[in-house]
């Protein structure tokens, strides 16, 4: 199966090329599903990935997996797709101006990043990838964890993983945030989501305010 057959269905009103919004989603929701298509069945791994935008290019994703995971061997030099899921929530028709003329749906934001996977197995280069990941998730802590283990244990840990970069060839972003509804309906959905008792609904409402409502003069 060719990776190019794995396309994201994206109606025009849900498509976005806003790189700042795409970067925000990947930054705030870095736990990705990495898929490498194959003739028999796809290879799938779930792992955190960081996007490093390039100068004049789409840059690359960086991450690592266990050496025991065969994904890195199957994906080496091949195109893969990293799927990032942003906030998502159920949308009730009762939040629309005319509930009887609508059906339930689901709002969400997602980004598909296509790229060719390149294995990084040099110890120094792997350490740089790990340092980047640690800094991303520990840097804001009052007492961030650091690599302070003895060299022998550190080297054993590095030997047990394989780092990689995914050189980005294509970005597909779909923000399905009720843009196909009237402004009144969108405001109703935002209010409904904000009143729900779970965090994803609140996060989806916030994304709607910023990406489906701001600057819109529609009715």
C-alpha cells in the first residue's frame, strides 16, 4: 500500500494552512500516532514527537522508540505519517438555533505530517534528540529532571533506543470546528461545550473561539 493512498478527507471549510495554528496543535498535543504503510498491514507506534520547522522548508519531526520495536527498521528510508490529535468533543444539535433540522456531530482538530523516516543511531546524535525531548517536557518545572545517571547506565539506556527524524514532505491539517454553521450556531456550540463537565469539551470550545470565530463577520 502506497502512503499516498492515505489521504485525510478535508472539505474546504475545514482545511487550514495556518502554520502557526498547526505548530500550536503539534506543540500542545505532541503524543502522535506514527503509521508506516506496508503491503500487508501498516506498522503503528504511539510516541511523542517534536516538530522542528525548517528555514524555508517544512522541517522535521524528531523522536525515538525502543530498539526492540521493529517499526524503526520497517520505516527506515520510507514515507510515514505522524497523526496528531488536538482537542475534540461531541456536539449536540440542541446547541443550534434550529435543533430539529440538524444531527449530532463531533468537532476536532488534527494534523497529518507526512515524511521520510531517517534513523539516528549515533550515540552523540541520539543524546541530542533525548536532550531536546527532556528540555521540552522538563524545562518549565521548578526542579527539572536531568541526565545525571552514571555513564555506564546512560550508555546502556542509549543503546536500548533508536532515535529518528521524519523529514517532512507534506502537512495536512483539518480543523472541524463548525465552520460550516452560522455564527449563531458556532456561538451556541461554544457555549454548550463550555458548560460540559469534561476538559476536552472546554479545550474544543477554546479552539473554536480562536480558529472558527475570531475575525468572522458572518451571521
